[in-house]
C-alpha cells in the first residue's frame, strides 16, 4: 500500500482517527503561503468531505475543533457497520485509502475480530424451544466459561444450549457485554392481524406516497417478513419523515401495533398522521395517556406513562399495556431517549417485531449497546446532507454567537464551582440583547427560541412579550400555541426542553438556542431538526447558538455541536459585536 503524505487521515493505535479538515495553501515555489499578518493561509482539504462521509459508517466523532476532527472506532460502531453490510476488508480499504501514514495493524486486527464476532452466535427456533447456536465451537466454549451466561442456558449432554423464550433479551444483554452480539433469528409472534392500508391522497387532499428513502428504510427493516429482519433502528434526520417510515412498516407488517413516544403532543401528532395518511378510522387508533386510556388495534402512549409509578419502590402500573393486546409490532419513537426501565420490559418482548426511530444513535448515558441488542442494529441510515442536497430537508446555516459575560456576574462566576459556572454563563443577561438583534435580522422569520432554564426563559418571554411553553404548560394550551404558530398568528414561540423533540412546526425557519443541557449532542441535533422541514419557497433555515465567550457555556456548546459536525454542518463563529456585519441567507435576511 502506498500512502500519500497529503492524505488527511491519521489512524492511531488506540483506535483514534484524526482527520485534518484543512491544509496549507502553497505558493508557486512550493512553500506555505502567509497572509499580511504572517499567518499561514489554509483551505478546506479537498478530501475532507469524502473521508468524513466514509468514516461516519463505522466510527464515532468525539471532538471537532476547527482544524482536526477526532473519531473513535468502538465495538458498537463496528457491529452497526456489519449490520449494514460492511466487511472488515471494506473498512481496511477505506482506512488505507485515506491515511497519510501506515495504519496500525492492531487496529485492523481489532476491527476484524469485532466484526467477525457479529452473528457468530445465533438464536434459532427449534419447534417450541430456542437454541443458541454457532459454527465456532471455540466461541461457544468461551461464552460458557462465564458463569452468569451458563446459568441462563440449559446445556444438554450434547453440549447444545437451550433457552426459554422470555430469556432471549437477557441472554443477548449478557453476551454483548463480553463482546458477542447475537444474531437473533428466533422469529416472531405474528400478533393479531390488522391491516394498515396507506392512502394515495391524504385527508387534507394532498397526494401521498412514501419517498424512495422512506420505502428503502421500511424494506430494510421488514426484509419480506423473514427472521433476518423485523428488529432494528432506522436513523433519519429530523424533518425527514420518520413517522411516515413507521406507517410504511405498519403497512408491511399488518398487525396490531403499539407506539411509544416522548410526550402527549407527540402522541397526538402520531394519531393525526395515522388518520391523515392511512385508511384507519378514529376508533381504531387509541391514545393511552393521562388524559384518556384507550387501547385499540393501534395504540399510542408515552415513555413517561409507561414508567410512572407511585413511588420508587412500587411497580410500574402501566407495564401491563405491553400484554393487553397481541401486538405484532412495537415502535419506539426517538429511541435514543428510551428510559432505562423500558429496557427491562423490552428484554421480555424479543418475540415481537421492534422498530426504533431516531435522528441520532448517540445516548448520553452510553447505553448504545442496550439499544443494539434489545431493539436491534442500525438497519438504515441516510446522512443529513444527502437529504438536504435532494431537497427533502431544508438547507441550514449554523452560527455560534459569542457574548461577553455581563460585568455584574464576573465575580459570582469566578467563585462558583464547575456546575454553577455553567449555569451562570448560560443565563448571562447579555444574551438578551443578542436575541433581540437576531429577531430584528429576521423580520419575516418564523422563530423558535429554545432554552434550558425556566427562570431565564420566563424573564426573556416577558421582555420580548412572546408566549412561552414549558413542561408545566397544559397540553391543550400547548396545542393551541403550536396551532397559532403554524397558522402565522404567532410568529415567535419560546420553548423549554419540551421543544427538543416531537413538535411538528413545518414553517419554523429560525431557531435561537440560548442555553442547553451541558454537552448533549442529541439535544443539539433535535433542536436543529425543529427547523429542517422543507420550506414552500425553498429558502434555507438559520440556527443560532448564543454562548458566553470563554466560559463553561462555550466549552459545552462545542461538545453539543459534535453530532451535527459529523453530519456535515459547520458552525460559523461570530462575536456578538459583529453580528450585523453578517449577511444571512434565507428568510429574514
């Protein structure tokens, strides 16, 4: 292999990948150019985008400063790549093609070992029983050497390993912890048949059909009803129509379906979409929430509802919903937010088809392996920028506006502990003026202002005289305000963390983030996603993160931006004093 010194990638022996985003510009004599101040002149590396897109299939982005992006190869990232059909040779070829130095052999060996372990153990049905099988006797001997695993299996005299149907989830959890992701081909309980026909024209008299990538996602999950499909996660950008993918899967599976989502507003939006785009009637779609508890052939509930209990020591009272109908399909909306208690009951649901929908597999609690083994591997993934280029989601510009810390807070910031420093900087009152100026820059924009701290949002809402939605806002009031925003009678809406997900506001084209949840990458993705629905006039969307310069707020903002950077978005960094000098594209410019 010949390595080109101008390639942008360095592969390190600890499985860290360092990607150069820029390179030096050379003069006619082959020496680095310098600007008038004597600083090197750089340009985007011509292979940066190509390499970034290649790495996204099997590595996770960890850091993204201006000139170097750092990725890491992990077992889960490799197993997801295997589930999508990549081979060890594919990954080795990509690393060697883009690396400017030799790729450490231990990295290639670990990739091969991890990938070859994917599916080396399988669960298969034998009549009414299930067997853990393998073509590698050494692998079976290795896992049986773990007492906690052997205790879950019935090993007979022929060394065949049997398990109960209710054990399928727990054995997969145990095996993935020691590096053996199981290929579960035990099949499914078909569930009660229930057809979900799709309309060709919606109730709103609009033509309707799945887009090609939505059809591809549904097909990659269902796999013609075979045991090699029927479980897994579809990863699509916010605004790309993940709900419609869910409808496509419901149509293909044709059974009673239980849908779990994030909040009551999301329940209503799922219900509206189902009634609008399928031939189901209102009495066939049940809402199981605090407001009403209707169990129907298609039932929609929330994670919060299912995990409610009277005290920490009491049982979860609504877990019985999982067994109230003979569900053939369970859909987990925003699966990256799946609460830990749901993992427990999901471990017992391995005989049901399980579909996860999300914009990002990143979990802040590090439980990506739980999603992998209990819901299933990544079955379909389309980069955000690909759908943007095809016009299925809006183009977006991302800007970080840096604001000096208000003078009155410098002393309290200096004497605060690390956690308090973050909050002081996040609630910096100097941000208020910046928000006003951003609103003025978008006089026709449909603007969402999103933040973390209720006190900060309450004060800003009073100052701007705009409505505020928080977790305490009654659902009817929320829906009334969302409706007013859609209809244009409210142009600016302020939302707390409830605005992170499951809000259908297609005309929103400007988002202003004034505070966030520490370094939550999933939150940043969700917030940008609020404005990515394609605009009727084809205009771009604008996302602003207002952060306090040189503070903990700025540090965590950089961590939040990681996922979007991996997806191809770049943040322009602007000092608040130069905000009006920026020529914005899109509505309100």
